[in-house]
């Protein structure tokens, strides 16, 4: 197969990348350019995690400021350039994993080469795609489109997706939530371990990467995904905070041993040895991160304050321990269920959950929600998954009944998705309305958009009804005119 000629987008992609490296502004400007430089775009898979963290932060900041408006932002050239640049970069990283030069097609080329693709002309996210490997690029093959990556789609989902705004891939599958997940799903089956791991050996002894956007004092699961490593939980150094939390929870030194401590030199040596071992034997595992449902909940528990009158101390003590577990899980390239912990740390987690349960029984709605999350994930006190699911839903309902907007928004998602409860759009809408009334910013925006859509639909129906009446009246006039003409 002869090499395809370069397209205009190929030149634009190369230009964007060269301008970015040289610190030159692109034509029309680009939003968040300084933040992108802080992401360290070194063409690694880990850099995609840092980008996803930035996108999540941008989404939250826009919600807080009331500028979370997809249509308005897509009309802004600076934001479009930002999203297009990220798409070019993700295509570059993916093609590198396949040892292939990325080849970009715009809408015109896509329609010409892949006429079977159901492209939507007015969909910004389907305007461009990259060919990232050469094994199925021939358009006469049945699976020709398998080599295409519509990189704008996961970016759009990360920024603007929610339960009421689903993203459907042009290729028929579900859109991945973020670039790291989307690219990881397209990695070759047999890949050089140096490319498979998101960090290289020389980075294994470095300290945790700095957080991209340092607005929050306590980082949640989303804001820690850029700090990737592959050490076991036993090799993490103890912080004074978790030692104190373990002491408060355990009461006695024998119930849970504190996390292993070591000197800086020995810790670094252990980290390097662990990284070398994993590079040698660890198989490639496609990540399945914590469901967005619960990632967002953890963020909201940090960012949205709801006054609590009881169980505050127990909740804070439990969170000091559980946050350590969440941060460690967020750093792994594997599903939650595959992350292993020592028995002493599992015992510490169980005691933290017991503290959380005490706070929930005392009436602390934040504790109810966090406890519900673990029950719904199958990681709570209930060994039976069905019982755990039912318990988790009941905790969410109880917190929602206390006018906690975070619980009401979560409950609306559960009903919309049919997660733990029968799918019920009416109940989903009801709890979305309650969350909006109690000050939940995202819920308020969604309700406003829903009301606008309903108004538009109602107006269109009225216009259609009026048009039919005018058509009927016009037909009657014509018939009368014909009869008069015949009679006369």
C-alpha cells in the first residue's frame, strides 16, 4: 500500500505542535496554554492522565463561574484551538505506541475515504480523525475504520458530558471518559513494555508529580491521577496524618500496624527495584478507572460544603485513612478490584468504614454518601453484593431526604442510569430538580437547559399546529373558490 498524501490537517497538526514547543502562539490564540505547559507534554501515556486532570478542573471551574456553556465555548476560537490541539497531541501519542506517523483527515477526506461512516455535519467532535496504525488503513477492508481515532470525542465528554448529555461515538461505541482511557483502549495487543507503562525507569525514583492546578488542599481521586506509580501500598511512606488517623482508629498498637517507614535512600531504592520488576514481568492491563459517578461524588464531597451537626469528628478521622486508599487506587493502571493491599491496611480500612458508619448513623449526610459509595462499589461492610447495593441506595436516599444537594444529584443519576434501582426518568428528573433547588450548580444548569429545550419543543409544536390550521383554512378557501367558480 502506497503512503497516503499529506492532508491540510497533517500540516496544521505539525504546526500546532512546533508552535507549542517553541512557545509561539497559534493563530487565533489558545486557551489554557500555560496550564498545558505545566502538564509536561512529553508524549507519554502518563501525560494524557495529566491532561484529563486539567480538563476535569476546567469543567469544575466553569461550573463554579457559571460559564459552563458548550455552545458558547465551541464558538470561541481560543477554546476550539485548545481542544483541537489536545486532539492532535492524543493522536500523536497513540500513533507513537503503534510506531506509526499519525495521519489526519478532515470531514471532506473522511466522507470520501469512509462513505459508510455516519458523520454528522454539525457535530464539532466528528470533524476530524487520525489514522494511527497502518494494518487496516485500506478503505476496502471491512474493519477499515478500526484504525481511526476521533480524538475530539473523549475531550468533549470530559468537559461537557453528563447523564443527560450522552456522547455517542461516530463509530458506534461508547465514548471514553478522557484521553488516557480512550488511547489505552486502542493500544496494540503485544507492546513493548517500555511503551506500555505510563512511567519509565528513570522516573521511578522521582517524587510524586506536582498537582497541575493547586486550588484544593485535599486532593481527590481525579486530581491525583497525574501522579502515577506502580509500587505496592506497603512501600508508600507514612505521613504524620495517616499515623495519627491509624492511632485514633485502632486504639491499640496491636490492632493495626502503622505503614512501613524507611529512610529516603532506602525508600528510593525500593521504588526503583519495584519499578524494574514490573517493567520486566507486568502484563499490559487496560485501565478501568473508578466510575465517573463516584469520582464526581468524591470531588463534590470536597468542594460542596453542607453544614453537619453530628458525626463530624468520626467522619474526618475516617476520611484521613480512606483518602489515602483512594489516592493510591487512582495511581494504578488497573481496575479497583485488582488493586491489592496488605491485611493490616485492609483492617485499617474496615475500622475507617466503621467510623464512617458511626457518623452516618449519627446523621452526617457526607458520611452517608461516602459509605454508600463503598457499598455500591461492593467494598463496604456487606459481604453480599446485593445487600450492599440495597444498603448503598438506602444511604443515598437518606442523605437526599436531608436536603443534601450532593445526594440528590447522585440519586438522580442512579435513577437515570438504573444503577442499584430500576431505571426511572420521572424520579431522576424529580431529584435533579431538588438538587438544583438546594444550590447544586451542575443540576441547576441542567434544569435550565432542560427547561429551554422544553420551551423550544412547545414553541415548535405550537408553530406546527398553527401551520396546519393555516393549511386547512387555505384548503377550505380554495375549495370554496372552486365551487363559486363552478356555480357562477
